[in-house]
C-alpha cells in the first residue's frame, strides 16, 4: 500500500476562530494578556462548531456558496463571543474560590 500523507488535512475553522479570538481579545481585558486563556477561548469556540476539514484553503472557496460562507463566518463569531463569556465567567469563579 502506498504511503498517504495526512499532514495537509486541517479544520478550516481553526484559523477563522484564532483570527476572531485575536481580533476580539481587546474587549476582554481580563483575558487579553493571558495566552493560556485565549487558547482556552479558541478551544471552547471550536468545540461549538462543526468541523470543516480541508486540505487547501481554495477547497472552501470552491465548495461553499456565498450563503454558506456568510453562515460559517457568523457561526464563528457567535461561537467566539460565547467562548469569551464562558472563559471569563470560569476565570472569575476560580478567582473567588
């Protein structure tokens, strides 16, 4: 059997979520200076989204309609907003306890 290189497979949402976390971090001063908490935000957001596996970025551009692309972008934004609130609340609870 031929060797198959799976290294090029990735979840398209990862880069979109990471970009949204970086863009939104300034609105959450209690989290924005802590890379560990920002990574937690990204994980929470990604777990709320359906994975969309691709090998090349052009795959998404070719296979998604404009409506699907718009819905995907909104889903990422909604998931990231939820994740910031979730991590912020958990961090505050830990600080009290």
